[in-house]
């Protein structure tokens, strides 16, 4: 069966320019590519014919030979220049490989030629830091020590000995990847000689043994902003591990935890505190002073008859809000304290108070509770009688 004319295969005329041929091939190849037509033998055959036609017509010398001799230029009959036994002229070199990479790089990995070099970027590092609630409120300047891989000072991070330089890898010609044909497809792999670097070290630095980096502890100054919350992450760009042979360094991530406080409990920007109040002050009223997270004190007015659990709000006395001049609020929860270790005279006074007091007025909550329970029992008794 005679081969179809290559121009007809690509649906272009013989005077078509290189750009027109490329555009026509791109359109048809996308349509008949095997990965888009799984199991379709006809589509696979059509794609092979398209690829063979483009391989010839995209090359000026091959196209000139084809225009003069037709398919005989590549059928191994000796009619065409440079033809050899079994040489069909169909390969993945030159222009075909370039457009194949452009169109189907996601399948072959060809679009990632620079990925190997990018992957030599230094690793990111994590540093865990605990700060007190007061430090989280006010912010601080902290100094930390981080063990890391730093650029070698002797070779400047190149990995090459003094006076020498990395040279282009002879295996991949500096691309970092090599091609291997496997049946119908051409596959790209990371170069085994330079490990994707594109360069090799003839004379490695004796200090870093060619890696371009050494283990070193570095000291960093870190600004902790006011208002940070538990779990806040601070990123220091370029302060991670140095990359191999001069590649970019990774980043350092500082994860903050807020230490628990003896008196204050934090909820977002608000601060909560339990404050014991003497029984007499809760009964008679008065004022108390409470500590605040900023290190100062706040005066709180206690009304007479204050009960345990009553909550007071101090506006603007809570935590700082990050990247803002605002502050949260502080909530004081009163805990009425029962006196202990009373003297004889104090006990006598309390007994006098108890005798003179009218429970319904001085202890309304407890008296109300007993009244409710009594009524409930009476209702149950009447129900049983019925």
C-alpha cells in the first residue's frame, strides 16, 4: 500500500510555510494523540503518520529531499541522499522533539527540564518557640540559634576547589536531563552523571566535598509582633538550609506557642480572670484593684450584694490585636470568699447577724430554692392522695 503524500497527511499545500506546517501538525496531533484515544488503533496509526510527515516537512533538508524524490528519499532504496537500509527517516530529533515537548510535556516530563535544578533549593526549616502571655501582648525581639546547612565560605557555595569552576556535564550537555527512546515515545530522565545539575565538579572543594554547603549554627534576630496568637507562624525568607552548589536557600518557619498563665486566660483578644472577693466587701460593696496583662492595675467597683460568678467588663484592658492599635476587653469573674479561721469574737458577730437577719431578704436565692423544693414536695403529696 502506497504511503499518503506527507502534505496531504498534514492537510497543507506544497507551498506552505514552516509556521503553517507546525500549526497544522499541532491541531491534528492533539486530535489523534494516543493518550487522548486510549485503545484506538486507528488513531494511534494516524498519529504515527502525522509524526512521520511532520518530522520530514519541519526539517528544511528533509523537506527539500522529499520534494525532489518523494518517499523514495527515505525508504532505504538508496534513491535519496543519506538513505540507508531500513532508515525510514522517522525519529524524534530536531523540530519534532521541540513541538512534542511543547504539546505533550505533561506526559513526558519534558516541560520540567529545569525542575532538577530547582529541586536543589535548600530545605525549609521549622523552629518552635514558646513566649509568655505578656510577651505576646507587648511583642519582643528574640535571638535564636538555628543549626542549618550554610553556604561554604571557602568555595562560595560553588562546590569547586579554589581556582576551579564547575564544568558543563558532558552527558547531558548542561540540560540536566537526557533522552531515551522507548518504542514509540521518547522519555526524558534526570541525568545520572550530574544528578540534574547540568554541571559537574572536576575538583571538589575539600571543605564541603563538592556540595557547596557545610553544617553551621547561625544566630538570627526575630521580631515577635504584639498580639500574636497561639499557632502563629513567622516566615523568614532565605534563612533555611543553603541550596546545593549555590542554589537558593530554603525558608525558616517559626511556630509560636503561648505559655499558659497563672492568672489570666486568653480567648482571642479578650482576657478572663477569676478574682476572689471578701464576703464583707461582696455584701457591703466597695472597690478592688486587679492586675492587668500590660503590667498595670485596674480599679473595679463592687456593688453591694455581689454574688459569686458575677462578671465585670473592663473595656480595652485585654490583649493587643496584631497589626492594629486596638485592644480586647478584660472580664473579671467574682468569686465570693468564705472567711476561715475566725476568732471567737468574729463568730459571735456572725451569729448575731444570723439571728437578726431576715432570710428572705438577706439570702433570697437560697430561700427561694427551699421554697420551690417545698412546693414541689407538697404537689407530689397531694397527687398521691388523689
